[in-house]
C-alpha cells in the first residue's frame, strides 16, 4: 500500500513537512492528496530542522529545490509519476494513479543509485507470494493491454505485422530520462543504424511517443526517416501487440523497454534505464555496479509493487497495484469502446442521462433512430439491430421501474443475455470461462464473497424477512410476465402461476416460499398471482421481503428465468430452471426447460461469475462520476453513501405508478 518500508520517502503516520518550489505540487490536487496519504504535508517556505524538500524528478524546476536543500542541509525526496499512470498522458490533464517517492535519487538517473535500484540490489525478492503477485499482474497487464498510458486500440493492426520486423522506440526530445541515462540525441541515430545492421531484411518500425503523435512534443525521428525499410508507427496501437510480433526491440531509456522485458524480449538498450543491468536486456552501455541477475517477476515486483505509492480514487486511499490495474482496465475498456461515439434509438427520456453518463464520457451520445456513419448504433434490449443495451446484474439501490439510475449496464454485440435463440456475448464469455487463469478466478471469488457478505442483489431493497416454517424450503421467485426474458426464454410454462404449480407438483412435501417480483408488488408491471391460488400452492407468500435473505434461508430455488437463480448459484444453492436463463445449460443447474445445445462448456460457479459480473457489464460510480471496476459498485451498494436520484425522478416515478397500465411508455 506504500513504498518499500525502508524508504523514508514513504512517509509515516505523523505527517512531515515537504517544502516545494514547483507550482505543480500546489496546482494539482491529486498529487497533493497522494503525498498527504503517504504522510507528507506539502507547503511553501524554508525547510526547518525536521523538514524535507520535494522536487519533481529532474525537471527544469528541480534545481530550485536542490539548491534550497543544499543550503539548508535538508533531505531531498524526488517525486515522479508511477509506471502505470493514467488513460492519457499528464499533459492532457489526466490525473495519476500513483507516484514514485525516492529519497536516494530518481529512477532514470544512473549517475547515482535510486531507491528503486537499491531495492533491486538488496531486497531478497524471494518471497513466493510476492513473486506470484508479480506474475499475475504481468499477465493481467498483457491480457488487458495496459501500459503507462492507455488511450490506444488493441485491435488496430500493426504495420507490416505479417512481415519480419523489429521495433525501435522513440522518446520525446529533451526528456530528462535520456540525458540522465547516459545518452544523447545522437544515440537515437546510432540505435537505428544498429537495428538495421543486426536485422538485415527486416522491417524497422519506429514507435513514436504518444505526446509526439498528439503533436505536443517532438521526437527524435520524423517522416523524413521513413524508407522502404523504416516506418513510423504513429497510430495508437497496443504496445503489447507491437511487441508480440517483433523479432527484436531497441530502446534508449523508454518505459516501453521495461514492458518489452515483461513481454518476453531481451531488448537492446543504449542508455542506462532502471531495467538494464539485471541480465534481462542486452546493454550497449552497462552500469558497472549492477551485477545481480533477476527474473522478470523480480524486476516487476520491485518496480511495480515495492517501489511505487499507488492511489485508489474511489476510496481516496492508498492501495496495491492490483487495484490500480482494476481501475485502468475498466477505464481503458470504456475509452476504447466509446471513443468514436454512439447513436441510440428508442431510449426513453429518463434513461438518456444515465446512458450518457456511462457511455458518453468521451463523445456524447446522439439519441436518434437512424445510425450515423462512424458511430456505433445502440438499441435497448433485444429488439432492433445494433449494440444491445440492458440493465446490469448489480444495478442500483432501488428499482429500475422507479427510475433509479443504473450503476451497471451490459452491452452485447451478438444478441442479449436473456434471448437463448441466438448466441450472446455473455454466452461466449461463459463458454470461454473454463480457460480463465487462476488469478481471474480468484478475483471473481473475492467479488462473490463481497457480494454475498453484503447481501447484494440487482436492486438492493431494504426489506424484512418473514418467519419461515421448518422443512426443506424451496424459493419460487415471481417475475414480470411480459418481460422479454419470459417471452424469449420460456416454453409452455411461462407464468408465475404455472411455475408455482410445477414447483408444488414436483415437491409436494416441501415448504414453498413464493416471492413476487418487486415491480409487480409496486403495481408497475404485470405478473400478479391470484391470492387464493398463491395461498393454495405456497406455504408462504413473501410480499415485500428481502430476496437475498430468502435465498439464504431456503435450500433450493425453482425459477423460470429469474436472475435470482444466478444469485442462488453463487450462494451455493440448488437451482432448477423451467426456462432457459443465461446460467442454465452449463452443468450447474437442474434444467427442465429447453436450453441451447451449443452450451457445452462446463465452467465452475466462480468462472461463471467472472463472465457475468466482471467481463460482461460496464460499471459506473455515481460518487466520482467515473467508469469503475465492479468491486467499487459492490462497495458502494454494501455501505457507501449514494447520491439521490433527484426530485424530478422521484416525482416521475410516482406519476408512472398512477399510470402503471401504460408502463410501455417508460420501460
């Protein structure tokens, strides 16, 4: 959660004064906040006997702080961005998710050992748990295509990718990491010559820096350097995809050289960056004092787990690198999907604001019936052509029919999860789930534990639980009978009454607990069962009861297609389905309905949960108003304060209750 324990720059419980002479420390609240959480009180003025001086790396303004520290004999801490920073470069205004606090030097200055080099040299780096975390994190970065900056498209083709190619990594002119790594501008010319001579016949792909591609800063190569063999890669391609097909990688001191090592390369290094000298690179200009041989996992553990100070913007606390990966994964996924914008057809007026909040942060949605070239077309539910949108499975604290804005939505480019007549994106994710790596299953297991511990469901209504008779209890959740999941996913039995009759006939001695759907209870949707019929078939009609508490109190669930069947599965309950919900047909339920024969995979419940809760939905935090990981929504729903939907929404919800027979107007 904090820097390497021996590092005084990690701060402590008692804040220490950090005197700064760079305006960025004062004008960027995120940097001040991370420093405060790390135990530093940022201020102006002369340092006293117990004070420290802070500088931003080796920036042009760092000389001021260095001079004051020398005159006052004050200790110095240098601050830099961590190696997983943000979606966009800092120049765009994007805020960092971590800092490097170094009391010995700065990681890119090879003239003196930095705190990172000290860790790499002296730390045992032999703890199995630490190294397993490192290996898992490397795998997650590769799978999610995450880098220091992440506004790139993993699906963009690499130029000449079907030919032999090597990668030469450019950097911005004047960057401090070049000079302080023992290199010069001419080193880049030398590196390009080496790449061509050592790989005759291969294409040379020069990867430009994101700030160069965006026109903010010049690089060392330009279009004039392009030849039949040399190509500048200015498109926002994935560094991982670029490294995947490369025959070799050449770098001076770029952070992409570190990522090349993580991708399995032994890059040719012409400067003296922190990752050179440990037996993982071919060093043109080695650092004599670096003699230790390390593995990739050890290098990663030092540079990404022990050295940085990571920050979680959702809890406003310091955190571990895994939480930063969660955050960047969610944000990168959203940006990559949303950056070209959407058109959206048939969206009710009240849904448009939350839809824009979740999908329109990069480019606002155009609400129109006809698609616009270059934009993805959205439709609600199963009807129409386009990207199908529906409520997620951890939706809100309150009913959608009461116009409570969603905290999660699902998007499906193939079909929609409740329509078994065709394959959905969720179905494909579930089919692939048995191949998930162990760390993905562990994440899903922890998320499920958080959900079950918090008693979370789709709507999270605070309601009582009736006393239930003793015996084998079977919960029968009612549904909205005109819902698309019933219309598309059920056969002959497609009503709540039919479900109750089937459950009672198959379980004559069981305690049947019937739970009407909340929308039906509120008079907003169809599906009410005659009271006399319900009383004859069910031992308990649990009106206005907590659905999750009922699941936990019962031994089994009988359902048509209700999400409560999935919620029961993750709580270890036996589930019988009469329709074909998304969780049926995978060997986890007793299926009495007709399920698609194509569902041949046999995932575990945890693997199913990963597909359903992590891979499929998009999540939105109404507190920070940002895309977020599912863990954040689970934490908000379990105990965090959530913003009120507002007076207009409450009034409209009451109004629609008076006109519930016209529910098609707001659904």
